[in-house]
């Protein structure tokens, strides 16, 4: 009997060793695949990845640099802007406040400040806090979503005015439409009705509790951290350059306003996979996470290798092949983030990239490779050779198209019936805020709108300048002038009136 018992122990240990050894071999394959892609796609300055399974992190790696200018290398403690992955944090905070009876997810928002005092409050009737979080409100307000994400800071009066006068209700049914508005309105409600700053509440109720020290929605705090710089790589050298857009405190918003390191993001994923448990300790009730992960809206489409089926509280629900999956991406000029997991296997992946035009495709390709490698005994390498080849063609096509566009624009000259230096001034639009044009010492026109400041180039139109307030997306600013100076400008269909010479 003793001999049989010892043999059984030996067999279990051997199987355990083989399992760990096999996992190690597979993560080595993943590491090699990432290094090859980083060498191949020079557009990507840096990438961080973590893989978790069960209650442990089984792999973590950082590749490349945090900043193209300083050449500072990425480390596990480098924090990235995670954009819309913020929604998973914000939704869990709302769920926690509901558990604490501080906020009801089923509350009609027309009964909450500031909406209850608006003249047009009827369009908000029947919409709950839960509808805001699951993108089922039917509300539209492009002005608010733009100002929160990319604009200059708003006064309270400006914010309330935009909410009251620019909100429309385009759907009478609670159908899914993804955007930032629901989370932006929730931020306003927390501030006005409950006197809660979402950033402070998140720190106190979640981040500090579980010890995510390199994660924050506070811009000032983020400035004390080691941050990855935002990059874009659409240029002749196919090399990453610092993005035009620089985030501010006011544009760190509840739908996409946080930074986090790969170390912290791995813990965030583990907390969700294990329903409130992290590092062997139960921090929150499992019911919070069961509620957060339950699909509440239906949607279709694809997110890279994932096939969407719906949306939960801050998470997309769907499938990776035949496997159920929860996931969310985040993207803004200079950054891409991806978080996902497969509940059946308690297996999850986080990928952070500090480049936005190509980081999404490359990041999702790597996530696809990770899952395929870890879930299968053997990976058909030819499949991924084809996927890599297709991606290379896509990247080449994008770079070629932008290069051809730059070549076409090289021959343009300024067309103006008055000196272009007379276009300079500050202009204001109630919805979009202030647009400023300056004429610098190098005889360049510089345009600033919200958090973006760019050198303008000649337009194909007369009395117009071309700007890229969003990297890679050019648009004209039309100048309306008298015989002496610009009296107004038109951008994105909005008229900005002169407020200062």
C-alpha cells in the first residue's frame, strides 16, 4: 500500500512538472513571436503583455521603449493611458456604490441632479443608470463626448448648458450603441447629485483597497508616475513620433481617463477572473462581479479575433472561436489597450501599446496567438504566417496611402485674399470651445483646439488651412474674413466666432 501511495505521489508530481514545463515552453514561444513582430513592425515603439491563469500571473513581458525621444525602456512599472478600458473600472465602481446603497443602478436619471432641473428632462425619462453603463440610453450628444475626451476644460454652466441643449433621444428602444456619453453623464450625475468625484471615489473605493499603485484617473498623480509617451507612426520613416494630443486633467474622463501599468492591469484582470479575490484575499463580494459580467445588451460585429454577442457592465461579451469570452479595448491618439479572458479556462491576457494607428492590429494579433498557443497542443504556424502576412500588407497599404496623400499636398501653396498672418486670433464655439490660430516666428500657422496643437499646412481651398487635430485625420479650417482680419472660422461644420485678435 505504501509503495502504491508513493508511486501515485510521484505520478502526480511528474504530471505537474510536465504541465509547468509545457506552459514554460509555450510562453517562450509567445515571447519569441512578440519579439519577431516588434522587429518586423518598426511602427511600434513599445508593448507590454501579461498572461494570467487561475489566480496567478504566468507570463509578463515588456518590449521596446516608453519614449522615442528619451529612449527610455519600458518596465513592468511603466503606466500607459488605457482609454476605454477605463469603462470596466467605472462600471465596477457603480456596481460597488449600488451594493453600498449609495447609488441605485435602476434609478431613473431624470430624478437625479442636474437632469431633474433641466427644462427638457422628459427626454431622459425611463433611462436608468444601468442603461448609461450598458450603452442602451438611446441618447446622443456629440458635443459632450468631444469636450470630455479632447476639448478644453468646461465650467459647470457650460457643461449643464451642453447637456440641456445638445442632447437628443434618437432611439425609443433600449438598443445598444457604443459611445462615451453614458459614462460621461454618469460622471456628471455623481458630481451633481451625490457630490462624488469619480476619480477620488475610484481611488478610495477600489484602487487603494486592492493596492493598484500605478493606476489612477488623476492626471496630477499620473504625472508623478513613470509614463509611456503617446506615439503615432504614419510617416515616411515608418518610425514612431510623439503624438499631437496631450491629455489633461479635464480630459481624463470617466469613459476613458486612466493610466495603468502592466503589473497593475494583470492584477485587475485577476480580480475580475476570481470575482473579487486577489493574492489570496477576498476584497469584494463575488456577486458584484457576477452582476458586472452578465450580458445585458445585444450587439454584433467583430473585435479582432473576438466575435461580439453583447455588452455587460464595462465589458463586451462574445466568443473566441468556440470559447466564451469577455473583453474590452481602449484606443486614443498614441495608445492601444486590450484586456480579455476566457471564463471556462480562467485564462486572460492584457496588452498595452504606446502607438495607436497600428498598435490595435498588432496587439490583437498577439492576443490571438497567445490564446491559440496556450489552448492547443500544437499551433498550425501556417495560419499565423498568413495572418502576419495579411497584417504586413495592411500596414504597407496604410503607409502607402498616407505617403501618396503627403506627396499630393506638397505642391499646395497658401491661397488667401489677405495676409495669412491676419488669420491669427482666438475663436469660440459654444459646443467645441476655443480654437486658437497663431503665426509663429518661423512663419508657420499653428492651430490649437482642446488638447491638440498642430502646425497647419495649405489647403486645396482658398482662405483655408489644413489641420490634423487627430493624428492622421486631416480636415480644413475655413477662414471667414473682412479686409483686415479673420472674423470667424469654420471647423467640422461648426462656426467659431472671433473673441480676441
